[in-house]
C-alpha cells in the first residue's frame, strides 16, 4: 500500500532527525465530541506513534470559548517540542474556524489551511501541501498515469480539497476543470475526464455512465449512510467497470491523507528547528 510505504520512509527519516537531536512533534486539538472527528484524531495519533513522532492531544469540551481556544493555539505556537499543530474540523458552531486557522503559525500549519500557505500553493512555492490533495497526487503518480496534458476534472471546490486539488493538477500540467453544485452539465464534464477526482460529500453521486472508458478515478468522499456503511462520492460497482484505476472507500484516499499529514509534520520539524 502506498500509504504504508510513505510511513515506512518517514519512520527512517524520523530516526535520522532524532540522531541530530530533532524530534518532530504534533499537537492535535479536538473540540467537542463529534464521533467522526474522534475517529480521525485517533488515527492520526496512531500514525504518529507508528512513525516515532511525539504527539499531544488537547481534547476540549464543546463549550470551549474562542478566547480559550486561541490562547491554546498561541501556547502551542511557542512550544518548542511541537513542530505541527492541527485543529480538527469542523468546530462547534460558536467558534470561528477562520480565526483559529489564521492563529496557527504558518510554519506549524501542517494542514496547510493558513492563507499564507494557501497563497504559496497558488504560486507553486510551498512548505506544506494540503494533506488530502497531496495524497491524491501520490495515488495518481502510483497509477503510472502522467498528468501532463490530461483532461482533469475535479468535482467540488472546497478550500480543503477541491480548490487545492485543482491547483496541484495544474502544477503538473493537467488541463483542469472544476465542477460544483452550480455546474450545468456535470455528466458531460465528467465524461471528458482522463483523471476524475470526486470531493463532493454526496454518496455515490458519480455513476459509471459519467466516466470515460479507461479514466483514472479518485474518490475522496467519505459519507456515512444511515445504516453506518461508509461510501464514497463514486458508485464503485458501476464506475470500476469503466475506470482503468479507481480508489476504494474506505482504504483509498483516507490513509493517504494521514500519511501526508505525517510527512508535513516531519517537514515542519526541520522548518522550526
Ligand atoms: P464541502 O462540503 O466543503 O464541499 C463540497 C463541494 O461539492 C462544494 O464545492 C459543492 O459545491 C460541491 N457539490 C455539492 N453537491 C454537488 C453536486 N450535486 N454536484 C456537483 N458538486 C456538488 O466538502 P469537502 O470538500 O470538505 O469534502 C468533500 C468530501 O470529501 C466529503 O465526503 C468529505 O467527508 C470527504 N473528505 C475526505 C477526506 C479524506 O481524507 N478522505 C478529507 C476531507 C474530506 P458548491 O461549492 O457549489 O456548494
């Protein structure tokens, strides 16, 4: 599995850093008791332990005030044994996510959500790549498909996935189309894609008849159905009949996101030393 290979490489890199007196450290903040967030935070902590990254968890009650949260971020910005800070989103409604993201030091912003890092991604000169889009790029690379000159369609335009994804594909010389909820003919756009990335949050929106024969399909979606089943934004059964390569949910992009977070944390340790 690609994610395991990346984690193994990082493990070796962390050992080397430790020999030089540098130990990467990740602080994870979680506010409230959203069950999905709890699962993600646990996976991140587990990955840290596996790789040899020091980690701290700050589990705050849902009623935490913005002042308290910002004070914690400030404390972590100045904490020498912490190289990366991650605040698990979504936050409870009374907290302003933008303010919290902006408060994280750009050099410790391992999610790459801070406007300074977003701007750097835009111009292609970055310290950190956003974890999910970077994971998608690794999966595309692994499939052996060159992005250069290909029709790339990204469905979804969130700041966390869709927009940075489109930018990374553009940096690799893809011809990129971004679709969203106002796109007039989604099927027509998807059918043009040599590389299709779905980051929508609508269970199985993309069906096999929207996919070009031989396309590479990356499904970022993670949707929990009422029966507790986890499904992607792509209908795997029909899509896999058309696609040359397709990622499953669960097990495709999810583990890559965590591997890339680990990569950013190791990178942060060298930036903050
Ligand atoms: P957002 O809700 O922030 O964005 C969804 C995007 O999809 C929006 O741009 C929206 O358009 C577009 N959209 C919604 N409905 C349609 C439709 N019917 N047709 C076309 N476009 C549509 O979601 P995220 O980007 O944060 O996440 C997307 C999915 O990826 C979710 O399932 C999430 O759980 C998953 N995810 C998975 C990760 C992983 O590690 N595997 C990490 C992060 C997210 P508009 O802008 O017009 O509203």
